[in-house]
């Protein structure tokens, strides 16, 4: 066998060095990501430990991490609307999260949830937004294509209308008996307001400020204002 020439020796040396570097890169602890290499931004309701756990890459080699796949996993967390993952060197993982913002609390069949502006339902965690919807029968429930519980967009739109006109209302009831109703606090006592069906709600709701102005101008107090009828407002000094 003829001796190897200089070019062949150089090629073998390069191959050997590449193989050696590959072995070192794939086995050295330096190339693996652990908890201290994670940085998570944008979280308020989600714990950092939850994000790291859900990423599924703790202890992984950085060369085998797919940032887009990790982001999709993180977006399955209940409060995460979107996620962006960046992997850098020296080994580090930057996770930027946009969380869902709850706009109301939903007491559905005795269990409390949060709901965002798109009707996405989340487990309640902490104090939450001031508006509470009490729905003992779960009437505002919709089922999404994957079987997940969602908040009825028509009910959500109705609640936005109520909040726009009467931002001081903090608790709204929704049931089959009376539709939407709530309690207004007045200097002379509480006033129960029945809105009824969601159909034609906006027109009926806009009558309420005028009724309240007239009531206060006359120095009267109504215990019940019924706006559920399409063409008239019914008031009672004492609720029946």
C-alpha cells in the first residue's frame, strides 16, 4: 500500500477534527439548556416554572430545539395567546409571551372562570377583572370545534353594551327565567334592572339612562325597572 500523500493526510486530519468537534458538541454539558438558561418575558398570570415545563426542552441540546414547535406547545397553556421562542449561543432560550387579558369573571354552574375579549375561557387565578357574570345554568356556554368550552359571543357583546352605558355595574345575572338582569345601587336603595332577551337589547338598554334621570328628578325610587318588553318600560316601587 503506497504511503498517503500530504493532501490525503490533510483531508483525514480535517475529518478527524470535525468528528472530534461533533462528539464534543453533542456530549458536553455546555451545549445543553437548563432552568438557568431560560428567560421568560411577558407573563403575569402564568408562572415561569409552568412555561419552562410546558416548553418540554429543559435538559435538551440546543442543536435539537425547534423554536416554532416549542412556541406551539406554549400556546396550549390557558393564559398564553401567543409565544415567540429564540435559541441562542452560548446556550440560552428567550421566550416572549403575550398573555390573554380577562375582561370578566364567569360563574358558570358554581365554578368561577375568566373570559377574554374573544370569549376564550380560562381558569380563574387571583382577583381577576371587576365584572362578574353569574350564570347558574351555564346558558352562556358554547362548545368549540375541539370540544372546548367558550363564552357565547352574543352574550359577550351584550355585556359590553351594558358596561359601555353603565360601567359601575359589577355583577350581571343571566338565566332562562329573566335573561340578563343586574342591580344598580342608588342613594335610596338598590334597583333591580331586568333587560330580558338579547334580541333588541341595544335599543331597550338605551332607555335606561332616561328612566333613571326622570326617577331622580321626581325624587322617586323604583325597586324594579323592567326593560324586557320591546315597546314599554315597566317600573315597580317594590319588586313583585
